[in-house]
C-alpha cells in the first residue's frame, strides 16, 4: 500500500489495521476509552508545534490528530453507528448553519451577524439534539446554561470556558482587583483546611484557588493553559541547567543535596 494525499487511503489503512484477522493486534484491541487519551495528547502536540513555530512538525502533528478522528470513526462504523463521511457531513452542516451571513440567502450575506444569533443557533441545535436523543430512548436531563461547556476540556481550559460563558449573562467581576482579594480569601481557606488536616476540604479549596487564578488570568488577557505551558518549559530548562552544572562538577541529581541543587537553580534564574 502506497501513501497518498487522498483521505480515502488513510481510511483504508485504518480499516486494514483494525481487521480482526490480519490487522495490528494493538489497534484491534483498542476502544473509544483507550484511544481518548491519545486524542487529547495529539491535540496538545498540535498546540506545541504552533507555539514553537515549527510548521513541519505542525503538518505531522495535524496528521496524527486526523488519524485519531479516523480511528474513532472506524470503531463507530464497526458498531454500525456512523462512518468518517458522517463526521464530515455533520461538521459541514454545522458550519453552514452557524454562518448564515456567509452561506445564507443573498439578502443576509455580508451582513454582520446579529448580536445573540450565534447563541440562538446553538440553542436550536441543543434542542434538536435533545429531541433526537429522546427519540432513541436516551433520557436527557434538564439542560443548564453551562452544560454545553465540554467536560473533555483540560480542567484549566474548562474553567476558562465556564467563566467566559457565565460572563456573557453578567455574572462576572468588573476588574482584576477584587479577584486578587478572592484569591487571598481562597488561600486563607486552604490554610484552614491544611491546619485541620481534612483531605477532602484541602482538595476542594485547592481547586477554588486554581479556579480563581484562571479567572484573574482571563481578566488580564492571559490564558491559564498558555501561561502554565510557558512556566513548565521554563522549569524544564532551569532544571536541565542544574543537571548540567552538577555533571560539570562531577556530581549528579541523585548525589546532590537540596542546597546544591538550589544554588544551581538560582544561578539558572540569574542566567
């Protein structure tokens, strides 16, 4: 089998990999749940390539992410639910519907999308999905305003999305200052939980601190995921400096004391 620019070749490859008799044993034994973490990982690797400005890597990572879509679609097709073509049709239908100012009748094309139109269209879609699920015998709980913020987002991203959506109806701070006060309040509550040694309360209050920090970042125009990725990379670089410095002195991470590592860490910060 030869590589191709045609999506049908990728679908053929996945079909072959999933063949119970002649396919790859690892691919055959996978299911939606086991593949989901890889799907999330590939999305992060796409973001990483973009952040590094490496378009060659971006091409490859987008291919890896596309493979995940094909993988999930193939498993659904095997269960008689839907195929890759249905996924494409669903998203094209959604995009056309959500952009009437681009794809609608001539009378509305080019006009600015009326305020609230996006939410109106999404509300219609939610109602249709609820009706469709009920027709299939799936019990649908009462839908809340924030319920369509995907649970599958990374926690920091979901916190941001929840806050942004709540802000649309006015449930929001007006400026960053009060949020800093809220963070101090949450930190104090975390201290109380720590002093009491209440594990559940400590976890709960720690989450409140993180949520408040995400909110502060939103008001400062800082995405928490982006900021933390930057800090993660900074930590990695400084720790690697510590490692190199120890090796240069004939020592290692396993042999060095905390004071030694801290000294090299401070040197890395100054550098």
